[in-house]
C-alpha cells in the first residue's frame, strides 16, 4: 500500500514546470519522465549535468534525476541525489519534495528508521508543507515496518482526522481509528500480593494505579501501571514525575 503513494505528490510539481523559462533546456528530460521513459530521462539528465554546474535550474535537473532513479529502482543513487539537493541547494524550489524523495528511497531500501527521519525533518522544517498528509502517512508505514503498531495507528488516525480529503484517506476508505492509550509501568511481579502493595502505595499518593495481568509464559504476570493517557507527552510527564520519586518507569505502548 505504501508504494502506491510514493510518487503521487511529485507529478503536480512537474506539470507546472513547462510554463517557465530556464537557462538549461530540460524539455527532453521532462518529456521522457512524464512519458514514463525513466531510463531515457536519466541518460539525458546525466549528459546535461556535465555542463550545468552554474545553471539557474540545476536543482530541477537533479530533482528529475532523483525521481527517475527512484522509479527505475536505483534507490541508492536516488537517495544520493536527493541528499545533494538538500545539502547543496539550500534555497531550492524542490526542498520539500526532496525530503519526501530521500525518505522514499530509504523506505524502499528497507531502512525505515532513516526514511522516518527524513519525513519528520520535512514536517519540522516546513510545518505548513502541502505534503503534511503524505509525510504523516509515510511515518505510519515506517512505524508498522519497524513493528511499532501503536505509533503506526496513531499517525494513520492523524491523517484521517486532519486530512480527510487526502489521497491517503481516499484510498483507505475503511480505515478506522482505534483509541490508543498510554500508560506508565512502574513494576512487574510474579507475586500478586507484591503488585497489590505497590498499587496501594501509589493510590495513597493519588496516582491512578492498577494491575494488569498478562497471560504469558514468563515469570512476571502482574504489572503495575499508572494512568490511561491519550497523549504520549502526558505519559512522558507522568513518567518523569514518578522517576523523581524513585520509581522505575517505562511507557506503553
């Protein structure tokens, strides 16, 4: 499902390029790309790179090449090119798209942690980006790939609630948003009475503590937890407070 959305955001940008005049003639490269002949676009683009170091639209040339390599499945070269755009052309017209492109290249290479870092950097540097829904959706897919279902569901719901008309939601019409709660664990015990003692001590201090019994084969089936919070930051604040009082803490999910 993820791959289906990887390139959608790029096409609207490319169609708008034909109305502008540039020092470097990219018409052939654009036409090759839009016709789906990515290999020809790469050949044309690499030839143009030789004499284009000071061209006004060198950023566009790199961007076309990055997209073409991505489409051709050369994710290493694609990530290199998108990173060149981000590092060497600080005020280029394709910075937001290049964060997505770099993230997509790493995602398709299987480096989900690196991919997520680019999507998050896009949102950090461009909080009003028109690619917000795409970035949040991609973060959710990175989380699922890394086995973090709670974070994946959280970001999917963020897309559904904040961008109900986005492509991602139109293609996931049956998406439902489970309520995800965060809790702070302060102890695990094999003895139920020990768990009760800790829970009661926390309750006397005003904490909403409870015991969760876990049906597993390990030796710590009684887990003492505090709170059911909707936001992770609230859970972090609670964990910090409990830690200051000497309790070992761990946030779930």
